[in-house]
C-alpha cells in the first residue's frame, strides 16, 4: 500500500497536564466547514443523508504522549513511548490546515429524475495558491481541469465566483439532455445562468435506481453500474488542476495534478459486495435475506474485482505492530481482522468522538440506532490520493471500517441519543 509518514507537528504535553479539548476542537471546526457548504440548487433537491464531503488538508498537529512518555514524539519510531497501548492522548488531533479546494458528491432530484452530482470549490480571496501565483488578479471566474474516473474534460471548465460563499464553485449534475432549468426553482435556475450549475452526464454518470435491490441476487456489486458516480462501494477517483481564466497561471501540484478519492469503507443495508436469498439457511426454516459486507472466503476469495475491497486484511508497515504486538522487517500483509475489544457507546446530543488516529490497528464503527456524521482521514500519505477528511452520514445498520493510518471521529448532530457498537484491535 505504501503509506508515507508525513512530517507533521507533534506537540509535547508536559507531564501532569491535560490539553484543553473544549477550545477550538478540531472536530467542531471540521463540522463547521460542512455547515458553511453552499449548494447550487434549493436544499430540498438534495438527498441530505447521502451527501459526502472531502476536505483536503496540508498538515496536522497531533498531541504527544502523556506522563513519562511525553518525549516520545515520533509515531514511526519504535520506542515504548509511542508503542504504549494504554496512552490514548497521543492519538488525538490538535489542529489541521485545510487546502484551497474541497469537494462534495451525492444524490440530487430534478422533477422525476434522481441522479448524482459532484461539486468542486476553490478558495477566493488573496490567500489561495492560485491567487498568489497570478499576482492576485483572478477576476470573476477561473478554470478547472477535471478527470472523474476515466473521463476528463476535453476543454477546461469555467468556474464562476460565488459572492455568497466567497469561493469559485461549480456543481456538475448527471442530468441527461436539455431542460434542467425548467425542473428547478429560482436558486437552481440562477446557478445555471451564471455557470455554477452545469449538466455534464459525460463526467457525472448514473441513476439512483441503478442500485435498486430487485435483480441484484448473486451479482458481484463491483460489476453493477461501476461507472456510477455514487457507486455504494467503489471508490471515486477525481483528478483536478486549477488555472486563472487565461491559462497562464496554475495551481496543479507542480503539474502532477491533485488526486482526490471518495473511499470511506462503509458497509450495511445499502452498501454491500453481494446480496441474495437463502432458503432453509443452515438446515433451518424459511427464507433468509442476506448482505455480504466483507469477505475473504467462498465465492469472494481470490476475485480480482474485489482486490483491495474486502477490507479485512491490513498492510503492516515496518513501524507498525502486528496482531501479536510484534514487528517484522519490511512490509507484509495480514489477511485477517484482529479483534481485542468490543464496546457499546451512547452518544448524546452534541457529543462527538474526537479526531484521532490509530497507528496500527483496524476498527469498526457500527451504528446500531440513530445517525451521526462519520469522519475518516489519513494521517499518513497514500500514493493514490491527497490527504482528505471524508465526511458521510452513518445511518442505522451501517458501519465504517477504519484502517491503520486512518484518522477518524463521529459526531451526533441530532437531538436524540445514538447507539454505537465498536470493535477492533487495540491501539
């Protein structure tokens, strides 16, 4: 997998002191970015529970260990201060630095059509990289070079400045044909008129009905409409670069382009690798309806399309501990999920599990009842994507799988208690 440790800052916490987690909490700061997101059409056009966000970040500040381990500030250095499994403080995020771009995707409705959308937004004002490169002369619009999976723009997209959000923003809908404006209300029509809302079914593809339960028995879900921008389990890879309107000045990661990915591992009633019916299950009575969520056995074993999708195994980097608390020279792979604990949590209104990392282990957050905003990100750099916080609504009957190197957190933004089942390998 090739995780790379980033040289982020680790803040030493003096023995006998405790950080102030209530002031400037990074989880609340991240959720504030969600609430400030503005979409091109009226709110009722969007299936709110299915909207997903990507907030890329440049750097992190982590807290260091507590007590006698306060000087163990390198998480990749094999020493007892960072290897200690009973020190939770060293996992916690203190701060992060967001980049100029953020992305969102989800389902949207116009008349009798429901399909996917993809939004890209770039920071306005003088502090963005592109503004600095262009000597602060960007004007009313900029350009976006975009690739979604295997489809790219033949010509760059023109992205207008949004006076309300103070950002350059474009929202691409998978709506086919003409007449989208006639199916929208005033806000959506105005967004079309200024070029912020654009129908691009060549880039953003699929229908909400593509994944209706009927007709999916015994099919491998990776083969069901894999082109759909909102596929329930396939990652969505997006490549992007920005320029001023003349094309003379770029923010393109030195010409390599930015690589983004919606790839949170979520499984449940609507997100599965296989679904079907089983009569007389294990010699019993009646008909069993099942969902295969993650699997290393039977018909899923060795299936090429599921490589990297099963999620039960993990890559062991040289600086990580394996399931037995040991290291091995070089990289290796564990083809199983090690479980050392199982917990039930109740999160009351405005309670949030803070942003933290697990250096070594895997963990599952299963929503038993209720819904919460799930955050997953990378404290390590992966070769196929920039580091991003990905945020989704985790609903009842669904779980998120966290891998070694993932940051994560969960917030209850509802007015009722939510019930969470957690299990994993101890870290």
